[in-house]
């Protein structure tokens, strides 16, 4: 939940409603342009210990994983999150987090 708090610093009207249940204005759809008080974005933990993002304006009844939300909203924080999960051994097959993509330049010898 450290990353939820970190991304929360950048979200409008971010607040914790219950334990591991956060509400804020959706940065993807912008919620309502007419009413600045609407906050339809949620991040919450599910029964199987995954963290989900859901917006009742742009996602409808389906949500996406927190990892996909981070990838869309804050790519730099997403990279840090995936690397930390990789170090902990909780990425790849059988998890909800893909392995990080390492990009190395081929060395040129003279």
C-alpha cells in the first residue's frame, strides 16, 4: 500500500474511506468536468489480496489491476513498483505483475 499512498499524493480529492479503500477523482476520464466534487475513482484490496482500480464513470462495472492503473497514470512509479516486486520474487507467471523489461545496449569494442 506504500505505492497507493505515493500515487495518492498526485490525485485530486484522494482520501482513505476505510482500511485499504481509497477514493479520488479519476485521472483517466477526469470524472465530471461540470461538478468538481465528484470522485468516482477507487483503489481497494480484494479478497484474494490483489489491489484493484475502479472508476464508475469510465470503467463501468469492470475494474483493472492497480499495476495497469499505474502503467497508464504514472509510468515512472509503475517501473519502480514492478522492479520492487521483481526483487521480492513476486512477478511473472502466476502473479498479477509482469516481469520487468530490461533494455541494455550491446557493447561496442574497438
